């Protein structure tokens, strides 16, 4: 997925740019849902980080939590980013994996990141 520099854009332009990046990667997601996810994301004013990528993927799953098929697709990418990340500040994302697994297996509701 593209993560273009967007720190110079007005909020609406930034949201539309991010929404387009999401839809280009996940064509099964509506533009409206992509905009909802984009609204939860901060500006990218420098190089993208693993946290930027994990936050975007989490936000996409969160706003699409009513569709487990979409969540499962995005979750695979989420796990791949975690697997390829060497930073230490991802413990909350690693802990979130169990919550998302429980959700996908119908044991719990979709987890909130701030609970981890």
C-alpha cells in the first residue's frame, strides 16, 4: 500500500488521498469506509514507519469490523508487517493479535487498540 507524504495537505485532501491509497490496495472496501479509516489516521510528515502502517491497517479493520472477510484479508497484511518489523515499540500490536484472532473466531467483539 502506498503511504505518501501528506503533512502538507489540508485535512479533507489528506483524508481523500489516504482513502484512495486504501481502496487501491483493498478494492473490496468502499470509498466511504476507506474515508472513515483515513479520518482516524494522523498526518505522514516524514518517512512512513511501521507504526504508521500498523495503525492504518488496524483502523481499516476497525471500521470494517462488521465484515469479517475484509478484516481477515487486512489482518494477514497486519501480521506480515509485524513479522517484518524490528522495532521494540510494537508490544501493544503484538498483544492485539490475540484479540483479533478471538474476534475472527466469534469469541469476542472486535478489540480496541487502547485496551492493549
